[in-house]
């Protein structure tokens, strides 16, 4: 298991580092991140990836893709660092997606305030967000005054199933 920590870096700092990175092994990777960031900022879905390989799992609902982008799963949230079932959620996510090619299905919102892309990871027609909720390793998120998520019904059904079976985060409820 990697001890790498996820660090958010302001886009302006990345732009300033671009000149310093010129001619180094980091130059191309930095450019990919900046190009992707521009697509995210402009909500240009045509430039967002339709599929990608997961480089590493950050936690139960976030992964780093080989193209340098950070993907935050849509419609659900997994336990954060220090919370009950955080390790189990991260490990299940790792088993499901790490090193695998995933299809990315976008919802109404394509990015968040941290510069991460928001999408459903799909493998073999299986929605990983729904799967994590079904196993009790994440819970449905509903935002008031926003359009419903396209998989909101499936996520709700998966959550009710996990609650009924007292799985994961619902064990003591």
C-alpha cells in the first residue's frame, strides 16, 4: 500500500512551475494536467476523457488517473481519513478499480471546487459508485436545490439494501 498523500495544488502555482519543469521528466505530465484543467474550467465535456486507467486509489471515492486527473465519484461519499470504515472503503475501491480501465460517465456537474473531475466510474457495465454504496462502504449524497443525479434512484436502492443488511457504515444503525 502506498503512503503517497493527495495534495491539492492551486492552478496558478502549476502554471508558474511549468517554466521550471521545462526539459525535465515532469514537463509533459504538468502540461497534461494544465490542459485537462482548462477543459474542466470551461466545462468542455468534449475534452474530458471518456475512459482512463486508474493509476492509484486515494480513498473510498477518489482516484488518480494515469492522465494526471483526479476523479471524484459522483452521487456518493465514502468515509474520510480517521472515520469508521475508511480503510475498508479504500481497500474495496482499490480491489474494484486500481490498475483497471474505467469508462467515465458524467452527470450534471463535471467538476468540483478542488479541480477534480466528477464522474461515475464504470467497469463491465457496473457502476462502481453504486457498488460501493451497495456494500455499505459509501452513502448517497443528495444536494437540495440541484438537479437529481442520473443514478440517484439506483444509489438510493443500493443504500436501502446496505442498511437493511446492516453492511459497513450501516452496521450499528
